[in-house]
C-alpha cells in the first residue's frame, strides 16, 4: 500500500490508488481507462480538484488553510495571534461519485452524475444529477436535477430537487422546491416550501410560505405562516396557527384552527373540528364533533354527535347535529336541526389552545344569543336569547328569551318575562326539517 500525492496544477492519469490520494490545488485526475478512478482509502483536497470520469473512494475531505493575522494586545499585556480560516475545498466530477463513508468538503461539490455516499457535509453548495445518501448537511444550497434519496437532510439555505424525492427528516432554513415523492419524517421549513407534483409527507411545519399541488397526503400539518393547496388534500391532523387555503376538498381526522382556514370544496373531519379562529368552507362541513369559539362559514354543516358553538356561525342551508349547544353571546345564521338543542348556555372558557378570542370575550361578558329557525325534539332557550321559528316536541323558554313563532307536539313551558310574537301552536306532527 502506498499513498499518492498530485502536485498543484498538474494532470495525472490514474486507475487504482492503493492507499490515500492527496490532491493539490487545481489538479486534474484523468482515468486511465477513460471511465473510473478507484481509491482504496481517502481523498484529501488542498483546494480545487477536477475528475474527468467516475470516482470511487472510502472518504473525501478538504483542508482549512489558516493565515496569520495581526498580533492584538490585551489589557493583561499579553498579545494574542488572530488567525483567519479559508475554506478552499472544491470538487468537480465529470461522472459519478461513490464515497463509502463521509464526503466532507468545505466549499462546494459539483457532480454531473450520481453521488452515492453514506454521509455528506458541504459547507457551501452541492450540485448533482442524483443523490443517494444516509445523511446530508449543506450550509448553503443544494441542487439535484433528478432523484434525491436521504434519511436526513439539513440545509441552511435553499434546496432545489426537481425530480422525485425519498426523504426521512427534512430541515431547511430558507427555501425548498421539490418535484414530488415522499418525505416521511419531520419537515421544518423556515422560508418557502413547494412541491410540483403530489407529495406524501409526515409532519409538515411551515413558518413562511408553502405551496402544494392537488392530491397530497400527510400525517400532520402545522403552519404559522401561509400554506396554499391547489386542489384536494388529505391530512390526518391539521394545526393552523397561520393561514391554510385549500382549493378543493379536504379530508382529516382532526382540525384545530387558531388562525384562518379556507376550503374551496367540502371539509370532512372524521373526529373533531376545533375552531378558535376563522374557518370558511365553500361546500359542506361533515364532522363527528364540532367545537367553535371563533367564526365558521359554510354552505351546510353536518355533525354526527355534538356541535358546541361559542362564536359566530353562518350557513346557507343550516347546521344539523345530534346535540346542539349555542353558548351565550353567540350568533347563528341559518337553521339549526338537532335531537336536543340548548340556546344561551353559559360559555365554557376552559378550552381553547389559542387563548380567549373575541367571540369568547363577548360570550363571557354575557352578550345576547341570536338564532334563526330551530328544528328539534327538545329545546331549551335561556335568558337573553332571540330565536326565529321553533318546531319541537318539548320546549322551554326561560325569562328574558323571545321567539317569533312556536310550534310543538308535546310540552311547552314559558317562564314569566319570556315572549312569543305569535300564539304558540300545538300540532299532531311537526314539519320535516329541510335536511
């Protein structure tokens, strides 16, 4: 085994190096067979190196050159020497680069073919046609033309991966633009995030601005910036502290809105929607549970179990739930349909991960509840409540409440101080609700 040194600025033709290879600045390596150079141990760069073909080695490292600075005096009459570092490592490969262990270059790496390495550390920029590795860390920018496969990606600046990606955890301080694929782990983006084709993802956290195409599927989205989706989206858990705009339908297990959610189509939530901010749905909202203390606007709302409203609800066709609770100070535009409906119940301020918003503050102050028409089996109307028409089996109007019209089949109780604009009507059967 013998190490080999290539002097600065020279061009050397090689086949196999049995040992280490030290490459001087601006040196060029030419494969003797025209295809590949193999180094059994490490490659050490003193500066910039060129390889006119494929390169396979155990590791690649570049040096940091220190230069002497001025001697600076201190208060203790001791002089200290100031050193400055120059990151001079730069590697260009006109082919494929295979590194069995670590690729560690201080400045930049440019490979026309595939980079296949265990670990990649580049201080500045990396550019390749394809990259396959276990872990990659880049201080500046990473450009990958085709496939990009890595378990962990950590880039301080910008990532452009035009082809399909297969990534585990992804952390980018600036921007990332991918062609689609899968990112199964945690995604942390400080600036801008976008994907050109459908992406399957784990946990996506966007602080800046994000853009996704139609057909994306994920485990969790948390945004404190703005995320735009150009079509349908499926995500198990959505936590919205900023803004999410979805052009199509959205399917989720749990949605928590502390900022603003806009869905152009319909929203289907298998478990619970918790709205502390503003939610606007162009179509229908279907959920098992609904808890609202902000603002919700939809064409129609269907809740399998309980709808607890402590804010403002606007619907074109109405809300239907097994149990409907309208808290004091709330406003509901559109009919209400439920087995059991209670209007004017004291607000529950014990929940709400986003703090007390305007609706909860108004409700806590004891504002008046206003509701349009109600269809129910049983209805309880508390004080300071105003209701349109009532169609129910059993009804109780407490003191200070008022209704436009009351139609019932069973029992009616009207406390002293409650008012009905028209005489109540007892009938054999109630009219069917609109839906």
